[in-house]
C-alpha cells in the first residue's frame, strides 16, 4: 500500500501545491438487540481511499473504494482543484511526520468471540426487560471498529496508524396508559472492550428513572436558573461552544472573526474549556488527524477569555494560527473538516450544594439525549428535577434547554469540582453548508455547572 | 455481485443482496467563491442470509474474495435469532423515470455558473452578505436480489442545491439556508436567491416578542422537523410494540380533516421516488392520513410481518440524517416522498388570517428529543414576527414546544396553496413536499 501511495504522490506532486492520499481498511462488528430479539448481527470489511489536492487555493477531492482507480482519481482531483483554484493556497506549516503508530489496546474486542459479546449484551437486555412490568422495550446497540490507515502527502509525511473505536448504547422504555418514557446509558472507548462490562448499576438506575418518569409532569416553559449534571454539561459544552470553535465558519468571515477574536471575553472568569485529542482511551483520542497532523490539547477558553480554536491546516494558515490536529473525517469517503475530539469544561471549585443554595425556583437538568447548535443551540436533558428553595424536588420530563452563543457562557456563574469524563455510544454529526458527516466519535468531560437565565421549552 | 449472490444461495437457505454503486459530484462555494469540487464514488453490498431459520448480515466494499465473505455470513447466521419474515418475492414493478439525461450530461462548469449567478443575485441585494452554495449531483444504481425471486435494478439521479447566507452585524448573526431538490436539470437557481435575499433583509431586523401561547405559521423546513413527531408513530415496529400512541387508532380521525398526508414513491418531481425499496419490496403510493383519518402505517418487511400487514415498501438503507443510500446502514422504515396536500389560501392571506403571531422557518434541537409521544421542543433558529398580517422582523432566543397530535388536530387555522420541497435539519435531509401551515395557541417560551 505504502509504495502505491508513494508512487502516485511522486508522479503528480509537481502539478499540485499539495497532494495527499489516505487509504483506510477497517473491520466492524455491529450488534443490535431490541426487545427479546437480536435485530442485527453484522460484520463489515471495508477498504477505500481518497486523494485530495490543493492548487491555487482550490481544493479537489476524490474518494473511492475501488483502489484500481487511484491513478485516474489523482488526475481528476488535480483537474477539480485547477477549476476551483483562483487565488493562492495557504496552509499552516506542520512538521513532516513519518510514523507507524500501533494503537495501545488493553482489551481488544477482536479477541472477544462474537458468542461472548452476544452473551454479555443479552444479559443486560434480560436485566432491562425483567426490571419492572412497566418496561415495554429495550434497545442495545453495540459497535466496534478497528481501522488501519495510511496517509502520505507531497511534503514527505508518511504515516500508518491504527485506531480502535468501541461504542455501546443501552435504552429502556417504560410505558403505561399515560404514554412512554425512555432512559439511556452510553459508553465507549478507544482502548478497551472492558467499558462494556459492569454496567448493571447504571442500567438499573436508568430503568428506574424510565418508570419514574411515567408519572412525572411536563416541565413548565420559561426562564430558569439551571444546574446541569456532568453528563449534560458535556453535551452543553459540545453544542454551546465546541461547534463555534471549529474555525471554518470564521476563517474567511471578517465580522465573525472579529467577534470571535483571540482575547475576546466569552464567559465568566470561572469558565475554562479545552478540546483535547490526546485523552487516552477517549473516543475522541486522535494520534494523527486526517491531514497527518499530531493532535494536541487545545485550550479554547481560559478564565473566560477566548484563547484558541479548532483548525484544519487551511483555516489555521489563513488565520495565522497553529494547526491543532483536529482535521477529521468520518471515513475515507469524506474530506477532513475542523471537528471536536474530547471537549471539556475544566473542573472549578464549587460543590453541588453550593450551587443549589439560594435558588428559589430552578431546574436541575441531567443526562443528555443530544443537542444541536447554530448561534442558538439546543440541548435535551434525559430528565429534570425542580429546585425549590435550594432543594432538589419533584421529577419533570421533556426538559429541552436553549442558549445563545454570546450570552449563555457568560451566565455560567459556578463550576463544580466533580469533573467526569464521559463517552457516548453514538457520535457527532456536522453539515452546515458542507457535506454532512456522521457519526464521528467524540468524548466530553465536565463537572456540574450552574447557568442563569436559561430558556426551557414547555407549556 | 451476482457471483457473490450465487455463492450465498449455495451456502445458506435464503439470501438477499443489496448492491449500491454511487457517484456524488459536489460543488462547494464558500464565502462567495468557488472553493472545491469533489467526487465521492463508492460501491458495495449489504447481505442478509438465513440458515436453519437464523439470520446473519454483512456489508462490504471489498468483493475480491466472495467465497470467504459468503462463508462468513453463513457462519454469522448460526449465531443470530430467527428473522420472523421472508425476503421479497418477484412482483411487477411500476416504471418510474428517475434519470433526466439533461441533468446527467450537464457539465460541472454549467452547474457552477448557475450557482455563481445565484450568489451574485444575493450579493447585489446585500453586498456584505457571505454566501455559500453546496451542490450535489448524485447518481445511484440500486440492485436487489433475493433467493425468493426478486431481481431488480434501477438508476436514480438527483440534484440538491443548498444556498446559504451569513450576515454578521454587531452580535447579531443571521444564517439562512434554502434548498433546491429535484430530479430534473435545474434551469436556474434565481428563485432560491431571490427568496433568500428577501428573507435576509427581514432577518436583519430583530424584534421583541412576548412569550406565551401564540399563533404560529410553520414554513416547510420547520414543518418537516415537527413532522418527525408524527412519523415515529406510524412506524409499524413502534405500532406492533404498542409504543406508538397511534397503535389503536387506525381508521380513526387523528388530525384536522383538512390534513392529508401521502407517502408517494412515484411523485414525478420527488428525489425519493423508487419502484422498489431496499429490500426489493415493490413500492406504492398511499395515504397515511386522509382528511384527518389514519389510513396506514409504514414499515420494512420485518416490522410489517410483526404487525401482521403486507409489507408497505418502506424498508430503506439511508445515511442517518441525510438522504444518500448506503450499503453500510441496516434496514429501517422510512417514508419516500412525504407529501402534504395543499390548502387553497395563498401564504400572504395566511399571514393576514393570523394577523399577529410568529412564522417559523428553522427550528433546531427537535430531532434529538424522544418524539414518539408526539411531544416536541426546539429553539427558534429562524423565525419572524407577524404583525398586521405582515412579517416584520426576526425574533430570537425563543423556544417552541407542543404535542403534534394535539395541535394538528385541534389548533389548525389553515394550509397554504403554495408548497415546496424541503426536509428536516433546516431543509437539508429527506424529501418533503409541504405547504405552510398555520396553527393557533402554540407555546413559545423566551426572554
């Protein structure tokens, strides 16, 4: 593989400002269980590649999974870049990397026989279904993937790297005459199958919550002081700030760049946010990104001040900032774009009790179903509890929170010391004027945080 | 591919093969200028096989060793559960013309010219606007073979264009997007550009509003998102498991009698048209809701069998949140072209009828909730205040919520006579032909 890639690069490099080739080979195992049955038991083998060319600022990109077309794909990508290129290619300088990276693996899912995986998941499934007569449906989705990728570019980088990714989601749905309610548990790793083990306590708690939510009222809409748990705070930071840190919206937009310039005050002084590609074991762990750049720990907000953002070589080059190793693609079919890896709110000093103290009427929102972001962002809690006179009170359902990029981060007035790293079983999706890519493995981490003035939907 | 299929039927009792060969040409304009041209080519197969009444599955793009692949699927089948359904039999197909030769032969240069013209139109009306365009021309060849007799293929060619604009003034960011979706060669993207220029001028003005129960007009893109709180409930799987609130409502009036919702795989302009689904079941046009009455559920072969109905031809392999087919996804139930019959009132009159309220164009966050009960909630990403029957400016920092079944049964004001093709996620995903719909007394929370 290495030689084939090198041959094409040396053949065409004189015609390009930059040519890069990546080839990926991966194996996946997927198991889906719903109710009492295995719905899907599936394996996959894929081999595919992509060639990307920069020429006079234009970008050509060809992806394919018939490797015999590699030479003609290179020619076509050069043609595409030539049509699109009308100015000058500007890319951040990065070190030339030659490496053969073996993924550090503690317990390899490939060493766990399929019948064993099935047995483990079926036990969880039985546990969910037998938890209570009001549990009407279970759902378990497991996936593991082992990928080997080759990357080379015309600057001399030449990388072979391995990557393991494991994701598993469990869901319990309870139902009665009033309708149905769901609760989730998610887990994932880039290092060990063991994350799937010993989830019984969390699952029991989720089952209990699904049942308890059946009798819960829908939250009253309005503006509240909210305290959010580490899980939802992780989704919050991903949606509220992570996506806005991805530089492709800013790098050629002078007005937005002015608003989001380094040094701008974005949050209160208790707020520290970073995105790290080097958190070992996280699904957001990235040794080298899809441009062959070693991933870094990137500070985004320090003491409330914007100090960094997530780049590709092009966005970094044009903004005269350093590449961050966050140019990621879901797989060989897609070109890399700036993406998050493991996005975290750093721990602060407050305790949960201190946060609750003094709240006359507020909402404790916990657990995350997901989120979506633009200037306004939305994040959906798994459940909520009303806070009355500083105490956690009754359970409420349908808790969907909304925020605004420029005001909500400033409204974070307390950050907890109880940091938790969280890996979801799903992934991040991103389109926004470019090709939609989903699911990209990412991680989050956060402590409890308190936010003032949060709009919550409801009647 | 046929080679692999023949090996599969030798090794297993029953087999199904889905083959996909797709080429997507992309044109990307960023910040007013052409930035990139991409081509994504992929081909691969998804297979399902049954041995001794147990099922295993696989997908692969590397078909150089069909023997090993077939043997591995046969082995996987021994670990699976009983499939509880049969693969599709042979049946007569309805011919659907899905490849427009003019679109097929249209050069990338001509497509980029159309896009540049549209961008110039927006910029003429607002020189400070940053305009982006993502054009995608997708050609797919879909093949399905089953050991029970289906052996079909068809080609589908379609074009989608997303014109989007960004305008930043102080701390006010306006981001709007409009979509062209069609199976024919686009003659012009000017209507899209004029639309977006008009909305941009309006969206730059932020207006205050009072939260509470307000009359709301859903524009097609916002309506598509809200509709997801309905389509989850028509999935035969959720009906069979009695999770859907509609499970005992067939034949009953569930929505306002002015609402008719069709699943139309033969719509002449629909990019989601198909003579058969990705399991090889022949498709058919059907009313899901006719004049407010629930007529049918939709499903894949497994869920329809579970529910005890004939397969409806809605088993697809689609990229999540997008509209490409892919061999790497499992089968799930999806609508084809989802069509809501129009009303007779022009949009302008609909606004007059509402008098004062809110017109919602883009909502974010709805699709991440648990929508099966019909409850939805999201942030108003793009919404305008209506005053005196006119749109007067944008409202921000507000949330909308409600229950689909309650509001579309009891609170409907009217439907517009105009319709457009749209989709979920602000318009991008899926094929929905929708009118504007006005409803009264919708919960809007905010500052």
